[in-house]
C-alpha cells in the first residue's frame, strides 16, 4: 500500500529525530538558505541571547565589528550600544529614529545616582550626572547605529518578548518597565502592551523596509532567531508559564513565516535546540531559565556548521565557551564612534548576561535576615577558594563578624544585581539551608577571595578546566598551555584581555557600592601533584608555569592602577610554591589528584595580612 511517509528521512520522525537523537549534535536540524563569507560584516541585535552570537563569532576573529564608543559602557557584546532590544517594535523605532523620523518624548530618566537613557537604561557603567548629556550621548549613538546598519552584510536579530511597556505621549516602546532601571512608574504616563502575531509581522516587514531605506536600497541578509530564555515575569493576569509559552509561540511563528516568504531572510532554530526534550532540561541552570554556557556552545556549533560549511581558517581562534568565572564585561578600548573589528574579552557563563529583564526579580517582596549579631558585618564573597580561606578566617574571627557568600551556593547573582542591590543582598539556594540569607544594612568591609584573579585562572585563560570525570585523563579535563621559555608580548596581551573583566568588576564595586574598604585575596596556584596529573610532567618539570605567572603578573600590573580603594593580598609564592611555580604538595587540599584547591594552612599569611590591614584602618 502506498504511504506518503514511507521514504521520508529519519529526522522527519520523532523517534529518530528526537527520542533517539544526540541533543548535543542534532543531525539535519537546519538547512540554511545561504552561507556567510568570513569577510561578511555581521551585525547582531535583539534580546540577551544575541549577545552570545557576537561574542562567539568575535572569538573566532570573524568580521563582527563594534561601531560605538566604549566610554562608560558596561559591555560591547552587541554591534552598537543599543542594549537589549526585546521586541520588533523597539527595533523598528530605533531605525526610524536613526533616520530622523521619530524621537521619544522622554529624553532622560532619573536613577539613584544620576540619569540614564530610557531607551537603553542598562548600558552605562554609571549613570550620567547631567540630564542634558543624555541627549548628546544618544545623538552620537544613533550615528554609530547608522554606520552599523549601513555597512552590514548580515544582520542576526534575536526575538525575545511580546510583552512591553509604552510611553503614552509618543507611543515609544521601552526595553524595560519604568522604575526597574530608572524612572518612576506612573500608570497615567505608561501602559502595558502585549503584541500579537499580526502586529509583530507588520512591524517586521516595516523594520526590514526601513533598514533597506537607510542603506539606500541595498539588500542584506537577515538571520532570525528566537531567544530560548523564558520570561522572568509577566504582567498579564495569568501564570508566567502561559505567558512565556504564548510569547515564544508567537515569535517563532512570525520568524518562521517571514523567513519562508522572504528569500533574504533565514530562520535559525536556536530556540528548538535549547528546548529539545531529548536534552531533558539539562541545557538550563537550576532555575530552568538561565541557559548554561555549554548549551550556548551547542547552539553556536550548529550555527557555525550551518552558515560556515567550509569552516574557518586555521589562524582563527577556536577557543571554547567557558573558562574563568566572569563577573563583569570589560569594554574593548576603541575611539568614540570608530569602526573597529575586535575580539570579545569575555564569554558570559549563562544567558542572563546584562538582561534588564532579570532585574525584575530584585523587586520581589522578601524579608532578609541580617547576620553578624547586630554588629557591623564583614562580607566574604568568593568562588570555590573561599572554602579553605573561610576556615582560616574563622580562627581569627573571634567576634563572628564575617558572613560568607560562596558564589556557587547563591540563588541570586549579586554582581548582576549591583545596580539594584549595590552588592548587599545575598540569597542562598534552597538546598543550602545551613546558610542564612542576609542583607548588609551598614556596608563597611568587603573581602573577595579568588573570583578570577591569578592561580587556576591562569590556566582557565586558555580554556575550560573541568572537575573530575570518571575515566578521564588530565588532558581531557584541562586546557593545554604553550611551553614557553620566555615571556612574549602576545602572551601578556592575551592575559590582559582575560584580566580586564575582573578589573572592571572591581571598578563597579568601587563606584556603585558603599563599602568603605575592599580587600581582594587572589587565587592560589594548584598543588604540584594536581598540576602533574592535569598538565603533565613535561610542563611541570620545565617550569613553564613560571613564565605564565610572570606574564600574568605583568598584565595585572598594567591594569591594576585602574582601581583605587581595593587592596590586593598576594600570597608569598617563595614560601608556598616550589621551583615549578606550583603550590607545594604539603598544602594540597586532599589526595585527589584532580583537586586544584589548597588547605586552610595555605591562607595563613593572607588571612593574617587581611586582619592586619583591617586593624590598621
């Protein structure tokens, strides 16, 4: 009997295309209409997810220029400083404003420490002191946008939301609700809107026409994607799961239909890759919202296979997403409104990077229990190295004034909330009930431990360093470092790029928080026994790590002058490390050869130095 499904390819059936498939490598998930040439100028815009596309392509030295200024800018993850553009209406209004056809009736929003641009309130490191300056800054920004869209060959546009807020006086759509990142919510001045399919489809048609008009009629290629990140909150009177499903369904339908009907447009299925049932939600963090860095890599590997079928040349970078824990995005040094092709300095660890949408969670009603027994609390914030140092700190801390906030145990991200909570709110995951949430009422002393400077982060600068994996060799879970006999300028500059985000984090702490004193204990080097397992005897015995430490220290000294109030506590390597440059085995955390950590005795000098500095005032 005839059967129309009889000769279809395996991916057309759920059993083979999904149930029995490998979610890391989905066969035939996308057939692109055309390829991207390595010389094509690519411009990205859209929701949070779009930031990672630009970062990934820049890391491979592809032509993804940054057209805007980096002065007082948090991140250069987009092609210009428009920040997150969640709706198609936002994008349309931006292009029309660039062409001089419209403007917003509200030119500046008041924030706690100055003024911000209502149409990109989260792009500045610090608010601007004078409201009139916002107008001139926006004028310069629009020139950068015009240059970007005039010169692009390929536009990658990630659709994020259907819900938004509107300025009633001029019908301008905002990226975030008034009162979240500046301004004040007034129901007489602002109204909620949830765009439907017909509205978004019309806006997308008009957007493409406006871009083509700005380019003098020249054609361009458009790649549409839909952000896989669910809504943080909904203003509709229904469950957030319903609203999130509605939003993604409408955007997916619009993007797919538009690409089907227009030869210059293509739809790339990033949404489907992340939400693939075969992945069993493993692509998401524990909050089922933030997308993991390795999942970003899965999406981008499919993207590269689709649009760069011939691969990229060997001299282009092939670094993986991951590496050192990053708490801030360092701007690339460029001249104002100068077109430069630049490599991105950071790869965010999750898909929440610089999302104003995420800031909504900071307004949830919650009572915080203050620690410190009513005394002035000392906050110790750090990565996994905080565990060993905390044991030593507790020996010195007779009054119990320290409150410990290990990064990995926190449910919130104090750095991403720095504009709202000023690094004062620390909420722990439910499974860590032995830690009490705390809010710092009277911020005085802040102690950072590790958080991306020196130690194992020298190795992480070269790629992702993984924990123990059963049956894996050291080289399977550790990046390879070049064996160099002398420090080279290229090595120093590489480390400069890796250190910049952490210095930027220090600058944020100094400028945006009220802590009177900030102390930063750098990370320790891994024990020699661990280094031998992970990096090999040849690398350890050749003392090549000393070359990397010297290059890293040189890069650090080139940048550290940017911070003023922070005191760095550097371990006495001559006493703690041997001739290989690694920590003596007597300070190893345990006998596990994969364990990069040291024991509490290693921190004797650092903690003693910390308390001496605190005592000195």
